């Protein structure tokens, strides 16, 4: 049976999508319209990435969105960090109406099993046996649950360290276990509303509660 190793949060991703461009981008667009004598000119620009490697933190500034990516090494309060950053950016330049808020946590649960044995365990507990499933050398499960304006998305499957480092981490770590179950839990609310720190805080709390329950349910199925 699987070894009871601790679950680890390896990455947190937070995104605010806006109903319109943020004020700095709108001002740049208006300058371009004047400079180019084109009153219909629309702005297309790559996101601005602001990395703080010592804090393992990235902030993304896009035309209609802002995002935060955190890769914690300990048990710091990620929700508090996100709320502080987002609130501070809004004070610097008032956000337009919010169209969508999304919060994702990426977890790993190490197992002392070889990859092929963990793969077999996931197949056995989550999938109905058939020739296609039995022949698969890797599997990934994706589950959605829609509740009105809330979408809950769970993605899971066996993974190895190199895949996590190359596909998900900004700052790859050397202490990632060789074989683990990867679980990504995303909580999204789609609703147009004025930006309010209280609303972001409410979503972060609701997302955290659901992620904790969902992670427990995922792991219990493999016990």
C-alpha cells in the first residue's frame, strides 16, 4: 500500500480577469492612437513579468488581467500574500470591473511506489478496466463541477519530478520526490463586479475550503 508521506503545496496561481483594459494600458493605447493618427487602434502587448526569485514570486501584468504565482518553500499564508499584492496594485492604479477570479493550488503527494505501480493504483481506483486503460502508460484525470457562477476543476495523475520541474515550476527545485501524485485544484468565479478586496478575500477562503476537502477526497480514494 502507499506510504503515508506528507502532501505538499508546490505552487499557487491567482488570476484576476477584467471586463476592460486596466488604466495604464488604456493610457498607452490612447497615446498610440494619437501618435499613429488611428482613433481605432487597439493595444496588443505581451504581459509584463515581475519576478522576485528570493521570494519565489511572480506578478503578471496583462492588458485585461493581473496574476500572481507563488512557489512556496514553507507553510506561509499564500492567500494573505495574494490579497496584499492585489490590494496594493489596485491602490496604485484603480482596477476596472472584475469579470473573473481564479485560484489554483498545485499539490504533490509522494509515494514510495515505482511510477508504474502508482499508475496501476490510479487506474484501479479511478478508471473502469478496459483494453485502452490497461494499455495506457500514463493517465491524467480531469473533473469539472459547475455550481452557478462557480466552476471547480480538479486535475490529477501520477507524475515524476522532471515533468513537474519542466512544465509547472518557474524556479525548479532539486528536492522534489521522484514519484508522486499530482493534484491541481482550480476554483473559478465568473461574475462581473467592481473590484473589492473583500470579494477577493471571500473567494480565497471559499477556494481554500473546497481545495482542502477535495484533496482529502482524492487521496482517500487511493488509500
